[in-house]
């Protein structure tokens, strides 16, 4: 089309120069004919980003893709960062502070193309962030090519079209490091999986159950199931996924959260019941899933596995940071059997980012002052996860600024925001206003903390 238009322009100029009326009329006639064809075609509609389209399966040997809800994202153009006078600051003069953000594939398409990922990393570097946590395991799939995943799920990578024919994690590590960013993949779903996933369908014997025998747990509108974290085959699969990632990628660490535990209503599958009986002289586990002894027994088993994973990572790369981003201890322990306070005391956590997603400032501050939080700060760099918004939940920049101030006033190692898309895109406030807020928070670069200084690995 471009060549055709150029030809018409040249022909028009030539007709003017030589005053050849027939050539001029021919050009006008041809352009009119082409315009009629062009205007008969409907104009392209506004581009709507759906983060979870159901791709067409071409290879019939691959398992079908379960339906997943489409998520419409109306993205704003990336706001322009106004130029500022840069001050020369030596590395020794820079303050040390963790400044992170989670990159997700839910309600965001930032991971779904090389260009969008690169643009995001460049923008974060310009805003003086120094670490990113890209999601790499959710919806029953890896977001990077994995032979381990293929053996179990039948697919090497999430079937999202934007992840095909590329290695998102390799790109994130390479592009992130080029910009001085640490890259710590987020093993988001842990032992959780969609009920209709290939993982659940292909390995139903791996699923744990509730006291009534049911397996499904609602998470919002979604049906979830949970892999049995006490089952050796499950442990082997999860550990192999993690070790494969550490072996194959130039990453700075790997991050887990509460999903590396288990909702406390689970654990009544045949294998776990038999194991409990074996260790309790034939006595069955209590039907009350909040029974203190029953909670502790399961939490201790998960701690044992966490220890295995920690040393499996360190056997491959002793400098690979083991990061955990849990909820406050009471919630993590009682509701997800994730005893991160114990993990921290055992030296199994090198980067602790406590998710304190609270709007009430008094509640937010109270969580910062919990005894286990203060103790953790004495042992390892401890940061705070702050919510910057959700798809249907606006968080004003003033609240973000106030919470960062509270964190800094108490000398935490830093902050991380959930999640990238809400920094300036999913917000009721103008993008430039949000941008100015983050520029004010991180006006100068900061060194990433030395998280391995007190490591027991």
C-alpha cells in the first residue's frame, strides 16, 4: 500500500512537470478507485486487551486449554517523565533501600510482549526502582518454557499467545540486569491450581481434600484446588520446577508467598490422614481444622519442605536469594499453615516482604509493630508490601506516600508495590499525578540491600 501511494505521488509530480493531462487524470482516477475500496472496509475498533483469551489449539496432541475469564484492560499511554537535573551521586553516597514491584499476568499484559516488558523495565529504572518480581507460576502453568511442567501438565509454557515463541523470564532477567534491576521470579500459585486446569485433571491423585471430602475452594469467583504439600510426588514436582528455574536462568532469587502453604481446611485426603495416624498411634486427625495440634503438625510438615527447597536452591546457586512475601504471621499461620516466623528463625528466609494491604493507617502501623516483625528486622532485611491498587480498587497516591513514610520512619529495608499496572494505569488519578508521586518518593537512586549478609546458607 505504501509503495502504491508513493507511486501515485510521483506520477502526480511528473504530470505537473510535463503538464501531461492524461497521466494526471489517470492518477486521480486510480486514487479515487482505491479510496472507494478503503472506505468500504470498516475502521478497526478500539483495541481491547484481554489478558486471558482462549487460544486455538493447532497441535491436536496437546491437551485442551480450560476456559479462563477474560480480563479487559484499558491501558493508558505511558506517562512522560519530565527531565530533571541529575546530581552526581557515587555508589557509596547512595542510600540503601529495597524498591520493588510485582509484575503479574492477571489484570495486566506487561509480560505478554517483549516490547511491553522492556518498556516497563525501562520506566521502572527511570523511576529509581531496583527490583522486580515477575510472576512465573500460576493458573497451573509456568510462564517460561519448562520441561518439568510439560511432563506433568502436557504443556511447556502457559498457552497465552503473548508467551508463545519467546522466553519471558530470560528476557526479564536480561533486560532487567541491563538496567541495573534485580530480577526475582515470583512463584505465585505455589500449591494452588485452577480446578479445571490440566494439572488438576492429569494428577487428581495429587489433590488434597477437606473434612467432607470436597476439594474445591472458592477464590473470589474462581474454583481452586490444592496440591497435597505432604505428598512426595507433589513435593518432587514443585522442587524440580524451582531447581530447573535456578539452573537455567540468570535470576537473583526466587520468591514464595502464602500459597507455599495450605489453607487450614485441607489435609483430610487419604495419604495425609494415614500419615497422621502413623505418627499418632492410629489416632485420626481432629475434624476441627483449627485444632492447635493439627494446625502445628501440618505447618511443621510444610516447614520441613521449605527447608528442603531452601537447600536445594543453595546447592545450585548459593547466591540465589530465597524471598518470602507473606501476610502477617497470624493470618499466614492460622489460615495457610505458613509459619514464616519459624522459617525466618531457622534462616530459611533471606528477603522478607510482609504484605500489609490495609487502608486504615492505624491498622497498618499496628502491623508494622508486631513482635515477630520487629524480631525479623533484627535478623534480616525486612520490607513491607504496599498495595497501590487493584483492578476495581483505587488507592490514592496520598495513601501510598503516607504508608511509605511510616515504613521509612521505622527503618525497614524498603517497600514493594502490588502491582505494576496500578502504579499509574488503573487509577482514578491522572497518570502524571501518580508519576509525580513516585518521583517524589524515589527522587534519587538507591542501592539494593545486601540480603545475603546474614545468610545461614
